[in-house]
């Protein structure tokens, strides 16, 4: 029995019929927020059990000024995408991975979390209620429906303590390319990074390895400065040695040398990306050797290619990296062959264009 009320959809004026398609300029869509029809809300009291989740019309939410999330940053978020297949069915990509990552993050942030089943069912219900916002314009690949689950301490606190009530919320927005850059080949555009060697994103024993909201506020200063200088984003180094690559503000990083692809190992300061994990498996299936290890910033000088991975950025080839005033270029102004190959294999699977031998997609 579904724990969710679908009455909002069933009794509302909203229709999921094929003619009901939102008008979106997919060719010119970036990664900005567009309000959609429905969001999902589920609360949890001090008992720690989430219940009575329901779809509601998308709207602002009410929070006490004393809510734990507003005062002490007790919050997590997730990100995943839905694609529409040519037959009109919708595909989700590994949603249970987001559910378990939220549980891990919740444990670190002293919050209760929805069960994996509650999470996945809520994502399904939210996507179906907003079906008219999923890209239905061929060719596929121009955009997707981005799904943003949130978990927050919504109960009021004043002294520092875990909040007495939690809210799980999901909203969705149609999105196109994450970085504002010129597309060279379908879906792909090289980005320009700058290595930050003074400000850090995470510390050993901190929260860098979970998707807590404060991690993303912490990168805004360096990111804004980098963007003001014309860079796409910032690549962070470890804070102890100031030598090893960690991640980019919103994505993981991979360095290609010959047939070997290296990426920083997960050790508590790096977000364990679901696209990262999937690309490692895809690359191994394509006969690349993949190493998860400490990757020194100097290795960037010898690399043949560099690319980033993340739900929002998918696979983004890196065109150049600047470190202490010196710039190293990759891909000869174009998209590197390895980045292109891995992008194509992964997105074909996510969009249902190739057989899903990995059993990663969930069809709605
Ligand atoms: C994602 O890739 O889904 C993320 O959560 C990164 C976010 C900053 C857009």
C-alpha cells in the first residue's frame, strides 16, 4: 500500500495526458529554477519516523524563524534527474543510491531520514505529478527534469541541539546545461577551472563527504571570485597538504593519462557522487583502468584529459585548468575522446537509448 496520498493529483485540475506538455525552450535552457506544478512533503516528529507524505501544489513553505535548518544549518539535499524515453515512459537513474546517501548524511547531521522505499516512492510520485515538465522534445539529451530532495530540521530550536521536527521535501525543475558555456558537441562543452589553494571546501572529520547544505555555501566565495575572473568553477585541494585534488564546487574530478583514469579516493572530504561511481563502472566496462587514490595537483600538468562528473554537470570536459597563474589546456579547444565516450555511454543508458545491462534505471 502506498504511504502517499495521490489525491492532490487525482482531484486537481492537473492532467497527465500526452497533450499536456509544458512549453519550455529546451535549446536555450540553462540550470535555473523554474517553478513546476507539484512538490512532495513528509514530516517526522521526535519519534524519528516519517509518515503521511503527500503531494501538494508547488508553493512557498512555512518555517519557524527558529527552525534548526535556518539557525544551525541542519539540512541535506540530493539531486537526480528524470529523462523521457522515446516511448513516453520516464526513466530515473539509481534513485535508491540518493536515498542511501541521504541516510548516511542524515546520520552525520543528527537527523532522521526517510526509508529507501519512502524516498524512491516519493520521487516517483513527484515526477509523475510533474510529467508535463519532462523533456518530450526529440532529439533527447537537450534537457531533463532535475529532482531536488531536501531534508531539513524544520522544528524550532534556540539552544544548539537537533531540531524536534524534520521535513522531507521534493521539488523538481526542468534543466539544460549546468555551465553557461558554448556547446561544441551535443550536450558537451569544455569548462575552465581555477585551482583554489587558500580556501578549502572540507576538512578531515568534517562534513565534506555528505551532502549537507553548508558545504555548498562554503564554496560560494571562491566560486564567485573565480566566475568574476571568467572561470567556470573552482577546483579544491586538500586542506592538510594543499597538494591533492579534492573536487570542484558542484562535481567530482577525473584525470586521464593514457588508458588510466584517476580520481580522488573517497575519504570523508569528498562527496561520493553517484555519477562518479557510475562513471568508474562505465569506464572499467570500456576497458579503461580506473584508480581511486590521492591525485596530486602536479599530475594535471601531464594529463591528457580532465573531466568532471555530477548529476547536474553529467560529464563535463575540462578545457583548461589554471594553478598559481599558469594555465594548462586540454582537448585542443575541443572535447577529449575519453570524456566524449564516457558521456555518450552514460547518457545513452540514462535516456534509455541503449540496453541497461547495469540495471541502473527505474522506468515509470
Ligand atoms: C548535483 O549535481 O545534483 C548537485 O547536487 C550539485 C548542485 C550544486 C547542483
